[in-house]
């Protein structure tokens, strides 16, 4: 009997992303693609930059009042994104 070397497609894709060190870029692209749906048009319109590095989500908000308001909602943003993608993608949200 031979041993099977089967892996799910998900496992193979995750391994490829890690091997080529593009996991963060792909996750950032997924967040950007879903940002307006998750956060709404107003927040999306004033978000000038979204980056994910080492499980930290960096957001650049161009409206000071909105930036201040979102600083109180960091945990909600984190949980919304993690729920949307059904994985622990983000551990911390940093708003600039």
C-alpha cells in the first residue's frame, strides 16, 4: 500500500503564498476589495491607504474627525474583518 500525499487545495494555496512570501499582499488585496462592503461608502471614500503587515492593519484616514471616531472602533473593525474572512487575519488596527 502506498502512502497518500494528498492535500486540500486550501492547504496547497496557503503553502504557496507562504513560500513566495506574498501572503500579506494577497490578504491586503482581499481586504481592499471588501473594504467598502464592510465599512460603508463614507469610510471607504476617506480611506487613502490600507496595508496589512504582521497581522497589523494600517489604515490612513484623510478626515480627522472620522479618524478620531474610528479610533474608538478598532476592535469592531478587527472583528468584522476576521469574521468576513473566517480566519484570524488581524490582531491589531492602527489608524493614521
